[in-house]
């Protein structure tokens, strides 16, 4: 079987983000399975393939051709802007492109998505039949694992002046990530004498951006977070290392006391798997696909209830035995996911697309 995969996400700003991560890892995993893969950015250059796969779908940009030369599969990671349309306005051009994208979906053979939650949302908002959608979860890189070399741990700890106990968050800072809630919750934790030494580490390039004079809907949450940190005098309690390589990110997970995921919605929640694979206990929001990805391996809180958040995180901070329990559960949960499985399930969809 010969597959053409659109690799535009590897050549744009998406390269270092979720869509680029998915595209790159799927490519490598398919090749390791012996699948012949043709990479393309211009469909007119594609010849003699069995299936064309678009590994991403932009709701408000015209990324999917209406006319198809070959059986086509598309991955829709989530439809979050439609679920929370008040926070993600499409504009006139966006609405036109959404109409075109919906038209383009009609003659796609199959849709792939990351979770059952996303599948339900796609069915609801894009009116795609259940039987046309396949749920194929992602996986963490194999390099996300428990680090046993103390010298590596100590090097990163000294370099970033990390405390013995800290909460870790990895990701973006847009509205859905619910970071103002995290800052409020962290502030409440600091009021407890037992937790006065706790730090919060925010990993992501966005946290070092100067956004004060930039008016953009995607940055409003980050601007509020920056304002809250100053207003509450939390500068000395929050560490922002910026964008870091995976080799260092693995060490951050290993050093963290707890990984926290406060999002009001996620289409999958890859950082949970990364944390699990490193043996890091996880406190997560109970919304979106996060309970689906985390299973019984995380402790969950209501991302609109500060008291619930501080209770869950506080319980983990106080109890070494509880952290040990969830560390072991997390390792078992992470082992259920692999790129080999993802590639195998994706190949099955390609085979169905050819036969349809």
C-alpha cells in the first residue's frame, strides 16, 4: 500500500506544536511498519497512490480540497472553536472557510480523531456519521521515561533553580487552558504553611513572550495570567523556562512533584501521557477527553472549583504514599499507548478507505 501524507504541518509554525508532533511521529511509525509513504504539500504533484491523508483540519482555513483525486482520509484532532464559539470567533472569512471545509468532508472516505469526546463533538458540530469516524489515540515519545541518572537531574535543577517541590504545567496559554484558574489555585495553596515553599513551573515558549501591547483574542488569557502574577506578588514563586527540548522536558517531568492540567477542554491531553511515562503523579481537570486519556491513573478536579483543586493537589502534596500509588498507575496507563499501535490502527483505516 502506498500512502500520500500532507506534511505541510512540518514546514510551518505547526512543526513544534501538536499537529506537527502528530504528523512527524505518524510518518515515522508508518515507515517502521513498512508502509510506503509519499510526503507532499501540493496535491497536484501526487501520482499513483492508494490513499491521501491530511493529518490536520483547520476549521476556519480552507485546507482540504473539495474535489478528491484519490481516496482521502483526514484527521480532525478536535473542534474546540465550535464547542466554545464565544471564545473563538470565526469572522466572515472563517465562516466561509468553515462552509468549504464541511463541503470537503462530504466525500472523504474516513475521519480519524484522537478521542471519543472529539468523535462526539465532530458528529454534533460537523454532522459526520459515527461509522465514518475512527478514534485513534496518540502516544508519548519513548524518550519520556524515568531518569535514573542523578547528574542529569541535578544539572537541570541547578540550571533553572528548581525547588525540591514544584507543580509543573506544560503547554500553551490560550483560554481553554484555564491558566488564570491555576494561578488562583496556586495562590491559595501558598497560604497553607506546609506549602509555602512550593513553586509553579510553566513550560512553553509563550510564557516568555512580551504580549502587553498586543491585542489578540488568543493572548488575552496570557495577559491576565501575567497581570495576576504581578498583582499577587508571585514572581518569586513561578518559574518560566520557556520552550525547551524534549531531552530537558523529560527531566522537568521527573523532577516535578505533581503535573497539573487545568484545561476546561482537551481533544486528547498528551502531557498526561508524558507525565505518566516519567512516573509523575497527575492532578487533572475532569473535563473534555482528559479522563478518557488519564483513566484511573490521575486524580481529577472540577476546573471551575478552586476548593476542589486545592483539596486534590493538597492531598497529593501531603501524601508520599499517594504520590507513589499514582506514579505506578501512571506508568501502567502510559504503557497502553504507543506509536506502533497508532500506526497500526491508522493503516487499518487506510485499508478500509481503499475498499469503500
